[in-house]
């Protein structure tokens, strides 16, 4: 059965792609979840119009996220932590501590958008990523100091 994707489907394709799939997969999964429609001339025209709208919205969101990323790249936050005699942290700097420090700077960021490669378990200066959009990741500077 040939279908036209109305949403991006992992391991299948992107919006507007015409794909040949098994009948059961289309009837029982893709079409009921509004992920695809049957391939026809009318549906092709409709999907192309929707695709153009979504693309314009996506670009607008990306530009907005890029503006916020430029603003965030100027932000530098400090987290003061307890350390022992050898200046080792008791544990690690958590995402919640980073969020609180960002809120103190006047930035509202969701916890799930933070991108931390490895746990922060020592004093120093670190770069933390903030995923604002699938294509835009802002970098903020984090200073970990002792109390």
C-alpha cells in the first residue's frame, strides 16, 4: 500500500515522503495515529501545502531559538559547593542546582533541555549545553566554586 507521511516517522521517513508499506502497518498503525494518509493526487496536494506551512513554522522557531541561544551564550553562572580538605566535591553538581543558578540570572530553562556530557565532580569552569531546538544548542559557562 502506498502512503504519504503526515508526520516524521522514525526509521520510515519525513513529512511528505511517499512510501510503500505493508497493508496492516498502514491500516493498523500509521493511518489511525494520523501519521500517514493514502497516496492520492488530492492528498499529495494537501500534504505539500501542510509541509510548506510546517517548514515555515520550523524555520521561525529555529530563528527564535538562535536568538535565545545568542542571549544565553553571554550568561555565566556560579554554583558554590561543599568540598573536603583535598578540594573534592561531596557528590556532583546536579541539574537542579544549575537550573536554580540560571533562574537567579533571570533565565527560564527546562531541566530536560540541559545537555551535560559527564557529571561535574570537581571545581573549575565548564560549558553546559542547553538544547533550545533540534538544530540549536546554546552554551553557557558554569563556574563551580567552593563555599
